[in-house]
C-alpha cells in the first residue's frame, strides 16, 4: 500500500474546497484506484516541536556568530 499526503492552503477551507474535494473523492475513488482517504490537522504538539527545533537552530547560529566576533 502506498500513502500520499497533500498540504492544502488555508484559503481552501474558507472557500469550501475541502467539501468539494471529498465529495468528488467519495464519488470516484474506485475509478481513481483510491482505497481510502482522510484528513488530519497539525497537532499543537507538532507545532511546539517545530518551534523548539527552530529556536534551537537559531540559538546555535547566534552562538556561532557571537563566537566569530571574539
């Protein structure tokens, strides 16, 4: 089994594009060879982990730059 992920823009949710997308998938998933489909959202834990990684990289870079000034 192969899994495929798409990241859809926030504007699409406001326009109702997700509803149309899933309606079309529901209607034609057999013809497309799609066995199942679903939707998920980024959890706060995932957002926190990405922020932590970004901050650690920023601090590391800042320390490197400050060490060059000495």
